[in-house]
C-alpha cells in the first residue's frame, strides 16, 4: 500500500504541476529529480526505504540534513542546494492546502532559508564576439545557411533552446513588424520582435531551404535536420558549440549564452528593464535584474579607465 507521502507526491507532480500549473516536462523533471534525491537520502543516510517513507519522517530538521548532504556527500554547489530547497518548498506550500493537519510542519520547512552565495556574474558575449559567431556558418552550403538562420534567430529573439526547437512556421510573422511567438515555461506564449537580418534570413530559409529538407513525416517545426526531422535541443547545442569553436571563441559557448548576450546588449544601449523582462519571458523582474550587475561592472570598468581621478 502506498504511503501518504507517495500519494501526495504523485498528485503534486501530475495533477498540480503538469495539470493545474501547466509546467513544462523539463520543469516537472527537475522537481522529480529533487524528490528522487530526497528518497535516496532517506534510504542511504537515514536507513528508511522508499516504501516506508512517510510525511512524518520529513520535518525541517530532516530537510536541513538533506541539504547539507547534497553539499557534503554529493559536492553540489550552493546554487544547486537552493534549487532543491525551492522545489521542496513548492511541494510543502501546496501541501498546506491538502492536509491542514500538516500545516505546522509545512511552515517549519518553508521557514528554512536559502543559503547565501556570492552574486555570480552573468556570462555573455561582447557585440564583436556575437558578430563573429553569427558570421561563422558557411552560407555556400545548405547546412550552413540553416545554421546561420538558426543562430540569427536564437540571438535576435532571445529564445530558450527548447523554444527555438519548438518554433513552427505559424509562430513567425515575416511581414512588418516581424514577430515571433515563443512558448516557454508554463506554456506561456510571448511575442518578441525579430530583427531585420534574422527576418531576411528566415524569409529565404523558409521559402527556399526548408522545403528541400521536408520529408513525408516532417512536422511543422522550422528548423529541421538533414533527415527532415525536428532539430533536437542537443543538436542545437552541438551547432552552437561547433560554430563558436570555428569562430575562435575561447569561452564556453552554449545556446543560453546568446540569450544572456541579447539582454546585456539591450541594457547596455539603454533599453528599459521592464521591456527586457517582457522579451525574455521572466515572470518576476528580479530575475531580469541580474543583468543590471553586468552593466554596473561595465560602467565601473569605463570609469576606472577614463576618469582622471579613478
């Protein structure tokens, strides 16, 4: 017979996260992984097998022990520790309305603070590095023209890699004003402008290049493999890394870095933070504010370099 914890966890992951909140499969998987680790912790550290793990076993002291175990035994970073705590807190916030008898325990767990960490700098490319990366694909080949369009769209729309992989022909408007409909976390769709160069590349790719890749079972996604199948997120990662290497960029380049670069370049040129928040699809502006630290660092560097009394 399933324990109370097992039953409630299943409802939380399926009916609540996937059903009511409409979280993406990646988000649900992230929550699931947190609870897999929690179960492993109780099995290995507390000698409580999964089939005997109940809500009574899990209190604030046990959760704190789990967080310390992540750092000490698994050598996880503070950031990962805090992400696991956020997932557990989400579960117990939901639990309060499911089992009022557990409210006191839930609130004790919710009172566990995140561990402070140094504010990390946001990695990004300079404008010149971005130009080098976007110019790298060989436009004399079919694959190169596809990759050039993919990189331009990734940067110009600040799309997440999954959003780019899922982009369909119906999501793109190439007439002025050119726009792209990106469906991101929580299945929320946002409209973002498409820059002139990306728009021109997309117009050519959609009309002349993509039809050559279309096969009988091809879906409606814009970016296709040589076999006519939808490009996976893993393949997009490979394309970005390959082009970055050929462009001679020494940084660790990955698709999300173009999203960081997009936001940083806009902010450096005076764009309003609220507008950047809308284009990135951030639910909370505090997430977007991390880019202000980058801009402040740039301002300090300029001050040190050029001010006579710096």
